[in-house]
C-alpha cells in the first residue's frame, strides 16, 4: 500500500492502512498483520474506530458442518462504514496533495 521512504509511518498512515484493509470483512489477526502494527497499538486503534463508528464488527456466517468453534467463541470480522470511507477518502486527498 505505502512505499517505504526510509522512515517510520506516522499514526495517520497506520490508521489509514487499517481503514483501507477493512474495505471487505476481515478478521482481527489478518487485519493486524496486514497493517504491520503491534497488537497493543492495533487494539487501541480498533477500539477507537469502533467507538467513532468508522468500522463495524460483524458476525461471520456459520459454516454448515460446524455451527460454532470448539471453544464456543465466534471470530468477529470488521468492515469499514460509510463514515470511515469518507475519513479515508479525505486522508488520501491530503496525502496526494503532499501534506
């Protein structure tokens, strides 16, 4: 997604990366690893996005053979909302302008 310019990404770049990856429903582990951030940083950003309604948490569809995992929990998936898409669009516009 981003080219490496020899410097660390700032928090805005990290947040936009997470929003971009939520365009399709995605699990938390894949989202965290794909965004290349530490788990504790990722959880903080994820909670912020859920609170601000930039992303939503959805339940994945059940598979036919197994109605629920052995531990009884179902993995959540995350997807960007219209508000989150607007925020991402604005950030991309600023990035394209060189700001």
